[in-house]
C-alpha cells in the first residue's frame, strides 16, 4: 500500500498557523475533513450487498407499466426530499412499509449513504441481528462489544433498522424495541426503518380472504412491536407505503 500523502499546507499536523494583526494562532487544516464521508461510510456497517446502492441505480419500471412507474417515482421523490431536508427535528425519521421485494432496503440504504455524505454518523442494523446482540449483552460471558449494542442503538446519530418486526413476539422484544424507538423519538435522533409488516394507517391491507372466503387477519406492525412503539414510530417518521409492484430483485436483475 502506498504511503498516505502528507498535506503540504500543514505538514501532516492537521493545523495551520494564521497570522493576525496583533496575534497569531492555529486553526484546523482543510485536510482534516478530506475523506471524512468515506470514513463515516466505512463505520456505518452497510452490508457489501448494498455498498454501491444509490438513488441513481434504483430500478423504476419502464413505460410499459405506467402506474407502477408513476407510484415508484413518487416514492423516490419523497425519500429524496427527506434527505434534502435532513435533519428535520419535527420528523427526524423515515419508515418504509411494503411487501418483500419492493425495494425498501435499497432506498433506505441510499438515503443513509447520502445523509452520511452530509457529515452525519450513521449505522446500518439488521433488526433481528441487533436484538440478538442486545440479548447476548445480558450474558455475563459475552464480550464488551455485545454489551454496547443497546447503547449504540440508542445513541447512533442516524440508525437504520432493516426488517423491523421480523422477530417472534415476546415481552422482552416489545419492551426493548419500544424503549429504542421512544428514546430516539424523545431525543429527536434520526431513525430509518423498513418493514414487511402491514399497517392499516399506512394503507396496507391487514385482512386477506382465504380460499374458503373467510377473512384471515395478517400480523401487523403493531402486533410485532407493540402499540406504544408503533405510535412513537408514526409520530417521528415520514411514512412511505411502497406500491405493489413486481419483485424488485427480479426487475433489477433484468437491467444488467
């Protein structure tokens, strides 16, 4: 690996001397911010599958499917506006709700990456993996990194929770998720979340009909994270309902 170039302005010290009329002093050199976005993204723990994810490479249906094209273009614009206006303390969160394969994670990570480029610390967390890490922190034999998982979920400047609610319901899960969402809501800390679970207030169908014509009630977001957590989530988030379209992964594969 080639050695890192030394800044010609500060000689690698990170500071430059500024001469004033009666006094001189030091100020941070511009080189200190060089590469900051790259370092922040490296610490964001974005999975390799999504390392190059962006709004530009999000696949929107072609003109042969005008309804899906219009709806997804509207979704894309809403999320871009969220990033443009970030950080908005009145609505510091973004919640993407939709069926599997609608492109939620792609858009959520694209938003996170652009927010990180603006200089904010961000962190990608798979919901179930995060809960497993927090639970492991209760084990005296676990490592210190596991014990930090809960604190990190609370304090990260921007937290992306992918696949929210993808865990069996227990009192411990509900209490843990509610405490994370409530803390972030109360402290206006940004939360980006995706979920496959339906919610009637977001326009999702929560009742299906079986082959016998009988209603079947789907597990909802509120069922999985509890009414309190759901309420705070809707309070703090811009809620985006993903349209029902062809599986995003299949659609994107055909663009290459």
